C-alpha cells in the first residue's frame, strides 16, 4: 500500500473557510480552452461539450482522463484547468466536460444538470472510449460531479465501458445533509453565490428554449433547497427535493463500485459534513479524510510535492498508480 502524504495547511490559511475561499480566489493557472471540442448528443436532445487537451507526443493507447466540474462551474474552472495542465505534463490526454448549460454548452441544453446525472458522465466516458479505444481511462469528479461519478460507478459495476480508476473530490454524498449544512449562518455566502449563478443559468435556458422546463417559483429563492424543490427536481423528473436527494445521494452506490476509486474530503469542509464519509470505504474505495483543506482548497506546505496544491498531486499520484 502506497503511503499518501498527509495534508498540512499553509500557515496563513488555517481553517475550512480560508482554504475554501483561497482555493476559489487563487486560481493558480490561466484560462485554457482546449485544443479541440467534441459534441455529445444525448437521448433527450440536449448536448454536452468535451474539451480535448491532448499533450504533445501523445500516442494512441496512452492514458486518458475525464475531468468533471462542480456546481455552477465549467471547463474553465481553476481546478479543472490546473489539474489538466499537470496531467498533460505527465503525458495524459485530458477531456474536460461542460455539463448541461455550462461553459461552451450554455445554449445546448433544455434540461438542467444535477447531482444524479450519471447518464451524462456515462455518455462522456463512452465518447472518450470511441475516440481513444485502446487507452486506459480515469474519471475525476469535483464536488457535485464527484457524486455523479460515484453514482455511475455503483450503477455500472463491472460493465465493459467503466473507467479503469476514478477520483471524487469533496463529493456531496449525502445531499440532504449538505443542504442542511448550507443553511448555517456561516455558509450563507456560499449559498447565495450558488443560487445566483444557477438562477442565471435558468434565465438563459428559459429565454433560449421556450419549451424548457419552467421554475415553479415566481422569484428566485435565496436557499438552494428551495431552488432545487422548485426547479432542479421537477425539471429532472423527480417528485420533489426529498425524492431528488434520496435517489441521487452517492453514498448508497459506493458498496457496488468495482474499480479503484479514491474519495478525497476534509474534516473542515464547510459545505459537506465529514460524518458522511466515516463508513464510506470498501475494498475498492479508498476514502482519504484530510484534517484540513476546506472545499476544493487544500493549499498547504510543499511537504514533498512540486507545489502547494496537495489535492492536485493526490489525483496525479492515484492516476499514475492505476493507469500506468
């Protein structure tokens, strides 16, 4: 068993909120559009966009990776660009997905993405398998997408199209518990941020597609749970927010996962209760609970890594261990 280096917070970034905000504000990499785009047609008429980052010297049969962004993110989110560049340096061809209505897919989807859209992750995996049929593949999901990845892996078991390995970073594996965490006073900044960005996506979708599902609220709510109850759940075919959260929480799918999977989270993640992960590990799923790091932060001391981005190097270590 390979020893995983322990995360040690940067001396000036102690605490989950500081780590979370620093991870968002200190991007660490410039915007990168990808050398090529691939369109994925979905059965309901919506389309997804894959951004293809093929490194110099990559040859058929060499490793590939699919990166999936978090809530209200896109292919240009800082962690997506940063990890893609680092994987490219290791010779891994990376595909960054824009979920429904995000990034380059802003006007290509009538329906919203959600925490349970495992079928969209599966469609992206299938497309990459078509483009790179002889290449091993890893799937990395950040935040909300981490939940989608765990759900897909649990649903698919040992099916022939599943990836060779996976990583889920700060996944909201218990959606109801995460909704409660967001309602805490100290988390109102994050909740307002998410709801504002999601509300903008709904406006764009409804304006572009007259037949797109309409929200059931008259004005944008200020709580994510109310947003999901009045829009995400009914627009995605669920009876309501409780039905959506119950069917899509990733923790129930973990026992069926049959490929090497790393789950990374932090005790001080302000958005996702660490109690959700205490019994998540299985023979195939390794749950790494860092004492600190916040939500997608993990800016620490170098501790043997090339830079301070501990999260990035744990992803790279896992892929190099299981793809090569």
